[in-house]
C-alpha cells in the first residue's frame, strides 16, 4: 500500500534516497514510486539486511525528510 504522504513528494525524495542508499539504482527508485513498503524491500535486498533494519532506516529517512 502506497504511503500517500510520499506519493506527492516522491520526485523530491528520490534524490535524498539515492544519497542515503547509494546502491539503489534509478530503476530501483522508479519501481518504488513513493511506496514505503517497496523502498523497505529494495533497501533490504540491496544491502542484505533484515527487514526490521531496513524498516528502521526507512523510518529514519522519513523523519529526516
């Protein structure tokens, strides 16, 4: 389920997400399209971390932005 708050801001957030998670490609970010759950999945996949750790990082990212 998409996070409505992110949908409108995703173009702006994409750049910040790319800075925070340099392993995410433009294609990865395009697939996320503002969906928080998808971002968690991509971070988990690219960095080989647990879902809980990925969720924590994405939640921290949300608070920072």
